[in-house]
């Protein structure tokens, strides 16, 4: 099954930036390790949430808002696709994402086709 792994940064970026250089290198290596995990298709880097544009359509009119609709701590900082046998395997990979250890969270969603 394929899972979409959404990385919510929370305050992970600030925490990671405050780490000693050697620990920052370990964080970077952790992300590289995720990208090299069998079954992982990494997503492209995402820009900062404050540079985002949110689009909605209401009453046939397109409305845009600067930035994400959710609070900054809830904004998605990245994503990847994981092909795994089951949810338990996906949870094991999610627990390896450095953001999960530094104040962020990883949301796992099964990739399903509804149409």
C-alpha cells in the first residue's frame, strides 16, 4: 500500500537550528536516510508557509489568501510517498523523520483513489 507522509515542522526548524553543528549534520543525515529507504519516493522541497497562497472557490468565485489557512505550527513543511506492507511499517519510517523528534509531527495517510 502507498502512504502519503506529511511532515508538520512545528518548531522543529528552530530547535534544529539551535543544535550544535555535529547534531545538525545528524539531522540532515536522518533526512537523507529517509530518502534512501526502500519504498520511499521523496517529495520536492516546499517553500516557507508564509510564502504560500491558499485558494478556495466560493459561489463560483476564486478567492486567494496569503499564507496557509492553518496556524504556522500546523503547516506542512514537506512530504514523501512510502510504499509499505502495512500501517505499522509506515509508522516505523515516520518515527525516523527528524522533525518528529524536534517538535513536529508526521501525518500518515493511505493513498486511495476515490474516483
